[in-house]
C-alpha cells in the first residue's frame, strides 16, 4: 500500500511558492525560518545524546555539543562544522563498517554498543538510521556509568555468592576438624594408660601433637578466611587516614626490612579527614602493602605518597617489583584470580569491596618489569571546603 504523503505546514507551502511572495511575505517567512532554526538549535544543545547528521562520505552537516564532547571534535561557531566524521572518530567509522571512505548501504536502522577510545575511553550506544539515500542520522548515548554500575552489581552478587559458599564449606570442614581434635585427645589419654615403651610413647605423643597442631592451623586459616570475606557494615567515623597508616607501618616495617624492602614515605604534614571504619581501613592497607612486598621478591622500594584536592584524598603505594601484565591487570578483581603461587585471589576483591563501602575506589597502574602503583581514593569528610596547604617543613612520617 503506497505511503500517504505527509501533510505540509504553512511554512512549507509558502516556501514552495516563494517566487510569488511579496516582500512582506518574504520577511514573514524569513522570521519564521529564523525562529525554527533557533528552536532547533536550542533543542540540539539541550540534548544529552549526541546527534550527528552526515552524508555517505562522512561529511558532517549537523552536530550538537554533546556529540562534539563525546567524540572530542573541536567546537566551532553554531556547532555546524564542515568536518569529516571518519577522520574525527576512527572508532565510529570502524563500528559503522566504513570502507574506502564511504558508508556501506544502510537499509534499516542499526543499533549496537561500541567503545570509543578518544578523547577518553567510554562505552556508547550507537543508533544509525538512513534519512534518504544520501543522508544518515547518528545518535550516540554514553552508557559508561550504567555499564560500570551493572558491573559493580554483578561483582557484588558474585562476591556474596562466594561468601555464602565459603561459609558453607568452612562450616562443613569445621565439624570433622572438631571431631578429629576430640579423638586425638582421647588417643592421647589412651596412650598414657597403655603399657608402651618410653620411646614408643614419645613417638606416638609427637605424632599426636603434630596432628593437633595441624588441626589448629587449619582452624585458624578457616577463621581468618571467614573473617576476611564476611560482610560487616562499615562503621564510618571521622578518621585520620595517615594515623591509621602509621599504625600499620609500625607493625609491618620490621617484616618489610627483613625481606630487603625499603619504605619511603612522602606524606604532607596536614591531611584532610575522611569518613572511614578504622578496622576495615587497616585491612585494606595490610592487603595493599603485603601485595607490594610479595611483588618485590628480591627486595626493592615501596614509596607511599598522599595528595588531596577539594573533593578527595588519594594515597598511592608504588613498588619497584616485577609489575603485572596487561592481560592479568584486567582480571585482578576477579574472585580467585591470582598471579601468585600461593595467593587466594581474594585480597584485592575484598579491598575493592571495602573501598566501595567507603564511597571510594581502588585504581591500579602497572608496567611489567618496572612496578605497580595502587591508588586508594577517598571522599573527604568536609568536601565543600578547600583543604589548607600542608606545611612542608613538618612531615608526618619519615622513610
């Protein structure tokens, strides 16, 4: 069935008879065109989605500020640059299958999710549709935050399932361990009553003691494991993050030095307060410093720095260890993934969960054979005020 032609507005009809219009009618038509152009411009500027009108060769006929910001295209007067989209955004050209500088035939609308790497990495939902044989409309929606939120939710669900599984396994292991401990005690008493040579009694006694010691060790491992993965609500209180770090370093410094790891501290004398749970914050520090020590098997240097702005406190731990490959770097927060021979693959995952409970984040940068930097980013307690400059002459800690 043939499509019914769309009804034409009064302005369309006037333009169709423009040669017959008087000067007053032409003035009226021009004013209406300017008003419509102004309305279109206002709508385009107010949209959060990126809107681009192009031809088959990528020449931009219309682009709004959101699209320019998303693609890193420089702003020009009125937002109507005579630029080529394929040169401005190779990622978008590849996603649309551009070949030989030309867009392939698009008969129907197309939608897909793509990753843009310039001017910053982001995930974008792309929608493209032909307006006619030569003009195409592209709509871009930034869904990076949505994807990150979905990913965090999935990680939380996965960690919660892991916690429940681990708790069940630990419970099942606890029962036979208790039974073994009881029967070993009975065996120990029975040995004392039996007529056995002193050497035999000593041998059996040693074997029982070793078995009891191993049972206690397993019980200790299970308890520590459960304590690490169980979720405890963060009791957020005004906290001096450097003071807590001092306490952790006082415990770990001797161990670090015994493995030929030097600690250099570059912290300002005044650090803004954060809202934190002291116990959980210590756990994060212990995990990060322990990972740094294990990355420097032959010794090295751990540099700890802190800096703050009006919004956040950042504490960085930079080691001179073996670094992490890019492939492993992408998987660091996966449960049970570890690059260490005896690692559990839970330390960083737990640290990330604690930091999220503090409305903060963990950032990791690494280069193989050069070292790794782990950054802990905390929101400040008083975020509306700019922190005072730190007095450089009175450092809190010395390396």
